[in-house]
């Protein structure tokens, strides 16, 4: 089992920045890639960014150039630096880690980001 705990959400003005963190614990060796998803009110959950254990990254087109995903393997933590935030970035942000050895997908409980003036 892997436990994921997000933190760092909050209220920020348009154009501002936030850094989200996701701390993993438990059977860390059973996961490789770590991902951030988000779900806005009334919308489906969407993939925001992903990073492999070796540091390869991918981003949704809507956040490219504004968000940066990174990880500290020594701390078992993945980060999402969000800059130039827009009201449409308002959502609950979830950390995700697929198991390497089974169909299991581990999820955190999410952290709320509100971008509003």
C-alpha cells in the first residue's frame, strides 16, 4: 500500500503562484511515475502533469510554460510549482501514483486551489 498526502493549496489571486506537495509513504518501491490531476467543479478529472522516477516529465497543453512538476526521491515527495495562475486553474488537485506491479492506482485526498481576485 502507498499513502499519498497533498498540501499547499489555497486561495491566490490571478497571476499568482502556489507550490503543491505530495508526500508518499508506504510501499514506495511499488511506484515509479507520479502524477498530478485536477478536477474543477462540474468537470471531469484531468491529467495536469506527470514525472517518472528518472525525471521525465509531461504536461497538459493548458499548463505548459506555467506549471513545473519535480520530485525529490530522497523525500519521496513530488511538487507542482504553479505560476501565472488563472481562474480556470481553480480545482481540487490530486496526487496519483500507479502501481508498477498491479492495476492499483493510488490517490491522495486532494488539495483545493482557488484562483480569484
